[in-house]
């Protein structure tokens, strides 16, 4: 039986992928660097900023001594965009409220930093539904390593096989699959609905019941 639903944040509950792209390029641009939009989606999407900067050092020679400054500036620019653009979305609040009412434990597990997770969940009016929130600062290895999902399951008191993870990015899907959870892959925030999640949970439980009868 499924007992918990764990959400990635960016691209799942918050349509923030462009915000991260804009904020990082704004910071990089001060030092003559830029990431193309398609490259960001294909290569960097879903990774922590620190990982992106290390990749840029390896591929383009970004001086490593600039990492701390660029990361700090990027986070500041991101928070400015959160304040301007992050708003509650009805079908997300409805989905989490219905899932909570049905008895599921709910969590967010994000590759973003703690400040971003807290700010976005508060501004989206979703914090009140969540039992656990996890950021990349709460684990030693970010996605695609499964640590964040294993730790989230442990904090919720459920086995990974009792959890559904809602993910959009390839790195996050890898992390959730390697943790042993059931993964509902979505294309974006518009796909995250109570109906879609409920249907997926039913499919997982029906499949599990069929295997037990076989």
C-alpha cells in the first residue's frame, strides 16, 4: 500500500526552472559566461547550482575561485524572482489537501537550497500540508544520488516501496528509481493534479496486488 507522496519542487510544484536559468545567467554574465536555454534543459536542469558551476569549470574554464561568489549572487537573484513570481496554484493546493485528507504523508525533496524551498513553499501556500521538507543542504549527496529520497522516506516513517515520488527532471527520476520508490513522471506543473496522482497510486496498488496473487 502507498502511504506517502513525495514531490520534487522545481518543475513539479513550482514552475521555477526558468527562474533558476535566468538567475544563474545573470550572475554568470557579470563574468562573461552564459548557458544556453536548451543546454540548461538538456544538461543542467535539476542539478544544484554548485554542481553546475563545477561542470562549467571543467567544460569552459570558469575559475573555481568564483564559485562561491556566483553561487551567492545566483541565490539572491533567485529569491528576487520568487518574491515577484511565486504564487499559490489552486490545483496544487487542492491536490495536497485531498491527499492529506486521505491520510497520505506528504513531503518535498528538492535539489534547491533550504532558503529557496522554504520561501517557495510558503509563497505557494503549501507548507501547511507537508510533513517533511528536504533541501540539498540536508543531504551529503544531491540528486541523482538517491540519498534525499531515502532520507525523506525514513523521516516519514515509510519504506521506499510505500512511497510515490512525483518528478519531472531526469536526475530526479534517477534518484527516485534508485531509492526504490514508485515514480510518477510529469512534464511540468500543469500535470500535477489530484486525479493524476490518485490514478497512479491506484495503478501501483493494483499491480502490487496482482503480483501477490500470481
